[in-house]
C-alpha cells in the first residue's frame, strides 16, 4: 500500500520535460525525471539499464596497467 502511494506521489510531482531539441522526452530522460521526483521503481530501472555499461567502464579502468601507476 505504501509503495503505490509513493509512486502516485512521485508521478504527480514529476517534472515536465520539453519535447523539442536535445531535451526530447526519451525513455531514459523520463526515468531520470521520475527518479529525481522520488519514484523508487524508476530509479531501480535506470540503475538496471545502466549497470552493464558502468561495469564495463570500471573494468576497463581497473584492467588498464597505466591507470594503476597513477
């Protein structure tokens, strides 16, 4: 019950996104806006989608011998 109330609150307080130019309402931008508004489900989905990319970047830095000398 509490979770649905929080999601309704987050959706009602979600900032609007301009649908023109570089500020087009892409699915990722909508998740970011909803996450910033407190929607835990949107934040979780954003993390789930970006985890593989972030993991590859971190592994790339950690496996780079030049970075370990810094």
